C-alpha cells in the first residue's frame, strides 16, 4: 500500500507531540524540532493500522512475531507497541553526545529557522 | 550527505516534532525504522552504538530523517525524488510465488530455516532457467 504524503486533517492527527521531561529540542528544519519521544507517544504510533501494517503479508506478520500461525493486525500492532521502552536517565546523555552535536551541522545544512 | 539531497526543497511540509523513540528491537529484528509521519524508532542496541560510534549513529539517524522527510512530501514529489535513484512506484503489492505460498499455507510461516531453504531453491531454479530472481506478484 502506498504511503500518503502531505498534511491533511487526518494525517495531522497521526503526528504525536509528546516527549519525556528533561529532553532537549534540536531544531531541524524551520519550525520542526527533534526530541526524544515518551513511551505513550511511541505506542500510539505503533498501535495504528497504517499502510505499513496493512501492506504486510501474513507471512511477514507471522515471521516478525516468530509465530507459526498468522497473527491478527491487532495482535501484531499490540506486540510492536509493547516493545517501546522509556529512555533511561543515562540515555538522556544521548542528547549531549549525539543529538546535540548533530544540531549545528543539520541546521546549517538543511536550514535553521 | 542528507542535506545535499534535501536543501533544494525550500518549503518542505514537516511535522512540528520528530520523535526519537526507544524500543527493545524485538519487533523489527533490532533494526531502526520509521512509522507515522514523525516517528523514528531506534532499538536499544543501536542507541548504544552512539557512545563509541558517533559517525555510524549519525548516518543511521540521517537515513531515518530522510524517511520522515519523504513521508511528508506530496506523493508526486516523493516519486520524483525516488526516481533519481531509480526507485519507481510498483503500482501494486508484492506477493509470494506459488510454491512459497503453498509452504506458508502449511504453517511454515515462523520457520525461517525452511523458508530460506525454499528461497534458495527458487533462486537456483530461476538461475537454471536463466531468469532473474523473481519480483513476483499475483495481480
């Protein structure tokens, strides 16, 4: 199934906004920032039966869950969403040695607001 | 690297936030991936690269950021961009060849060893007949 591009009303509802406390925002492109997401926001994305999920064959769904039977779409998305885990305090350092250093480079190259 | 492909677009439609989410990695073979219009999902094992392998991690996230950018492009523009690297719209979903379907129908779906063996068999068979590895469909 083909992805949909652009932002219509439905797609805007698919954009999660939440992130854990203590995260920094990296300006990426104009008004767009990159942040660490929280568990609930990540789960919400993966619980959706989007074009990716609906485009998977029965075999692919079974193989990804390592099952001999075909899981339902609901079982598949539930499993996927259950694998989202919280960023731990030590992970927040990722922002310092990973996300933050990328910022100036990406901003300069792509266009800081 | 990413910017060279993107900077020409002055008015990209982008979500207000791009979320970097952490997962166990069990759901997608410990690979990073994107979902929705603004979700990047990084498995724990890849995040731990960052301490010692910044360049690789930067490359990974740049790759995923491109998926976010392309997902937010108008379909026609996105197709045009992917055409640059010869990725063309397929027009319909892929399906498995009949023999593999039969095997999967026997409940072999979770048995990778059997499926890989069958794929190798199909590949050898196709080569013997001097045909290319099949990109199959049933439509």
